[in-house]
C-alpha cells in the first residue's frame, strides 16, 4: 500500500516575481478600500469603492522623445499618487493586486 508524504514547497515557488515597467509606465500598489465609514458603519464587500490612490513600487526609465533621448519621469518609487477611477490595467503578481499605467494617466502626487 502506497502512502502519501508531504513535501516542503520548493524555494523556487516562494520566490517573488519582479516586474520592471517599460518606458513611461509605473507599477502602483493601490491603497486598501475603506471598510468602515467615518461614522462607524461597516461597509459590505459590494459597497466598497475602489481606491484611487496608491504607492508606486516600480517605475520605468522614461519615454523616448522624437530625437531618441529619454525624458525623465516626474514620479519616483515610493511616491503616493492619485489616479483616475478607470486608469491603468489591473494585474495580479504573486497573489497581490497591482495597477500598471502610463505616467500620463496619473492625476497627481500626494504630499
């Protein structure tokens, strides 16, 4: 009779995926949605609004202009940014939800 044994997960599966955005794109980790109103009422899952702010976790080198020179980015890793409700593309990296978008889709930097 065969018996099943548990194996330890390999270290390769525990490795985090690294994403480096290209050109003028940024990778944003959205802030958590509010679970409670200011008056103390808890919100159900369906009533929560998607956050429109997040922290930049990776940024590309910048866009190429018509002469082939790189135009520096106005934002950097660690900045908290404000973006439009339907901006960017939602992606899943190792179980975490991120948004990848162009720098031009960002509305502002929070201070």
